C-alpha cells in the first residue's frame, strides 16, 4: 500500500489530470450533430432548415419520404416513430465519446443562435443530457408529483428538444421497445423520473430556457429582442436568450410571428433578410426571360358578393393585368342583381380576352361558400392549373404586375397587402384571439403603414390571395376549404390552411392597391359612386377628378389660364363626373322654373333666377362641400395669395340653358367672395353659343372646356352675364363660395 503522504502528494496530479481530461471532453462545433425528424418538406421544415443553414449546423434528417405512423401528435399522444428512427441512427455514434447530439423537432422549431453559443450553454449547465422543459405535465398528469421539485423555472420534461453526449443518448433510446404510435414524451419522462437512470446519465431539464424555449404556456414570457443586424427571442421571466425556439402545442402561430424576425428574417438594419431566397423568374440568372406561352396558367376567380362601389373600374383592371390573357382562366361569381349591368357591359367589351371564362350570376342562387368551392375545385381538377388567384370586388388592384409579383415570391399561399385608404383596416390579421378571431399583433400597425417591409407569415388573409395549384392538389386535395358549420367562408379557408401546416404570407414589398369601403354604398341612386368622396376618396378622385388637376401645382402656366383679369380657368372634373352629374340632375328632373319666386331659398325670392337644381335636392350638398375643401381651396390659395377660403357655400346648383327655356342670364354680381363655374358638357357638340362676359373688363369667355372651371371674385368687381345658348342644351355647375 502507498503511504498516506504519498497518496496526498498524488492527489493534485490526479485532479490536474481530471481537469485536463474534462477540458479535452469539452464539446466543439465539429463534434456537434443536430438530428431532426420529418416525413415531408413542409413550410415549417423549410423554415427550420433555413435557420440551420444560417448558422452552419450539421444536420441529419430522419424519415424524409417515409409514411408517418406516429399518430396525430397535434391532437393526442404519439410520436414513437421518431424514437425508433433515432434509436437506429444513434447506434452509428454510440462509441463517439466526444460527440454531442441535439435532437429537435423541425416543423415547429427555429434556431436563434449558432453552435458555439449552444455548446457553451450546454457546458455551463454541467449535465451530460439536458431535455427542454415546460409548464405542463404531458401526457400523464398523474406523474407530476414524481418530478423533482424546482424552485425556479419550468418543472416538466418536453421531448421536442434535447441535447447530450452521443453514448448517453444512444443508451437511453436503445431502451425503446414500444410501437410507433406510442408517446415519445412519456418514454423519456419515465426514464427521467427514474432516479437511478437520471443519475446514471446525469440528466437534467433546461428549467430556465437557456437553450430551449417551449412556447406553450410561456407565450407571455417571450418577446423579440432587436440586436445589431439580428433578432433574438428573449425570455423575460428568466432573462435568457434561448437558442432553440419550439412552438409546441397550440403556439404555432406565435412561433410564426417570432419566425418573421428571428434570427435575421427581418431586422431594422437590413429589412427583410429572406425575401429574395426562393424567388422564381430571377432576373439575375441566365435564361430568366420567360415567354408568354411559358408563363404559369392562373385560374382567376372573381367574387362579387355584395354591392360594391367602382365596379366598372374593378372589372376593367382585370383586362389591364400585365399577364398574358391566354394564360388566365376567368371565373366570375356575381351575387348582386345591381351589378348585372356592369358584368354585361364588361362582357360585351372584353369577352374575346377570356375565351375560357365562366360567369355565374344571381339567377343561379349560388351561395358564396359554394361559389368559392366551385372555383377552387376547377383548379384542383385541372392538372395544368399552376395557380389559383382569388379576388373580391372590394379590391382595387391598381398594380398591373400583381400576379407576376406574387408568383415570383414562390410561396404556397400569399396575399398582396391591401388596406382601406387612411385606415388600419386591411386584408390580413397579425394574430388570432383564443377564440380564433381578430387580434392585433405588435407589428400590425407598422406593417400596414409600410414602416416594416417584407413577407409576413400571418394566420389570416382575405379578399385577394394566390395559391399554388400543386398545393391544392396535394395537401388541400381532400379539404373542404370554404364550407363550415357556423363559420364564414374566409374563416373556414384560413383554418383549413393553418390545419395543414401551410404558411400564409402577406407581402407589402410592393404597392398593390387598396380596399374599397362598401358599407355605405346606396344603389338606389342613379350613379352611387358620386357619393363615395368620404368613404373612398382615392377611388373617387381617380374617377371624378380631371387627370390634369394635380399638374396645376406643378406647372400653373400650362394648366391654369387667365382669360380675363382675375378670372382663372383650370381643369377640375373628369368627363365622367360631368356626365354623371348631368344625368343625375335630369333623372331628378325637379328643375326650377327660372322664376323670381323660389321656395328653396330662405327668403323665397331669387333676384337673378336660373333654371337649376340645387345640390341639396339630390342629397349631394355634403359631398359637394367636401369637394370644395379638398380640390378648390388649394387652388384658391395658390391663385389668390393671402386668402384662405373657408369653403362655405349655400348656393350650389346645376344650371340648364336652352334656347327655348332660358338661353342666357342678365348681368349680375354673385353673392360670394369667389365663384366657381364648371362646364359640364361640350360646346359645338352638345350646344352652340353660351359663355360668359365680364362687363367691367369687356372680356368674354366663349369656349368653355368640359370639366374645366372658371374661378372669379364675386360681389363688386366681376359684374358678368351669361351669353345666349343658341342650340342644344348647356349645363354648368355653379357654387357661390364664402358668401
């Protein structure tokens, strides 16, 4: 035997050798292997692999192409097939003492950091095997009391992620003797709760989410942490930055939200970091130019389910898409009798563009959910249908390249981001409430307002979206996509997509258009679009304001004329506005008799009467005053510097001049600070003669242009008369502004 002193002298050397040996056993990135299981390359799997590649992990995928026999793990117990695969794989590494194996799920997992950080945290935990932890004891709650007490952190094992040295993990999984449909988490749980095995394998749980972050039960603990050119998920309960984020259980949508940023999907420094990863038709690749004949075949389905303003413009935009019409199969479901006239006019003009079109009208009494099903089934059954594009009549799709852009993004399901003008109402939701309805995500406002630009994985899209035909014929082939008991078709659709693990993206990388507000659309009027200046101001402007109006502020010499002193002449209305206003007045037909007695006026007497109809007679006065403030006031301020109009006006009316009715108007002053006088039809076409003479300056304006307006001071300086109309009918719109 050694003397006691000899033993003591050898002890420091033994300890030194132990520390050296331990240091030699320290894991390195070269000895790290990530193993995952997946039977198919889903959207979730591709996202997972994207983060794997970003951090240069070495990965082994088990099960690709095999049939899944592990049960419906999203709803009940199962997953044993993963253990069987892992058992076989780890036999290859069971004698590699320095090798570290990490197993993680793939469909609902993303990496937030690289191998060096992962291994450093694993080493600091000081155990040979570490499983992720969660706050629920699943699948057997009766085992909860058998778990070791934990004073801080999550107590229960989750098998969606674990890490350990290869020999130890191999020895653990070699104990698997169960069926593929048995529960993998229960298997690992029983080994962990066996104190002898827990000690033997030096097992522990990652209680404080240093490596693994399971989101189920911890959604409120996890926030985004924006770092320089990267984004982390931070656990604020434990102040940790997990390496692996796992959307276990019902937290898939929260993982999708985090995955829109982590690790570099979107950063403040670089914007969208993944938007160009999988593009089709890349312009920077050789032979990228594709002929019209080679473009994908798109089934475009149009749904008119309620009365919608600006329908003519909506339908006309279908014909201006920058896409070969021969590669579009058109389907239109119109459920509104009022819009039959618009469909008819559209079809008469453009039927040659869409030889394969199918029109379903209100006479067929086809409900919305059945109509949407009919349209999508047509693409499913057509093996040549490459894409299905659904668009509702509420969509003003102003970007003619929309189809090309969405196809180029190469996503299973993608929508162009659209919102109502000046509002936060859009065609997507950033989050869902627990009941499955709208909830505002933290980034929703910035996405809608364009402060964050990118591709966003969201739980709900509507009104316009593109689906790959191949996805319809595979994962969605047996799904009832729009028909559901007690649910609207859009809700059924999005739930069907989510339940299949298919990602729905919304893109705000381009300006696609906007949503049209329909709630206050009154089809009892002859031209109801005229009343949309409040609800849909952009659409109203495009339809009813002269195309050259904005150029007044760019080149006033070309687009503002001064035919008489302080009399200005500039474009205001489009021809369509002129026509609609005249037709509305004639339809109303309550023309005054051009007499002095006028019950419409407060005093009952008109000094200089005309044959006219006031705006309040057709219920348009509020809209007219809005027009004055939006379009006349800015011009007034430009042309009459120093005057800031209130744009108040009591007298707003359309005048009708006819040779046999009232051909002219005697000299008079207007009771206004200034007057506008808009020509509503064309001289030498609709009438002859007419015009205006300013007596003080002996200046005539005899050739008014349709849609152009005079603006001149009222009261003292511009005493004027209406010149005789000698043939036809002349219409003008007059407003006495700021009386």
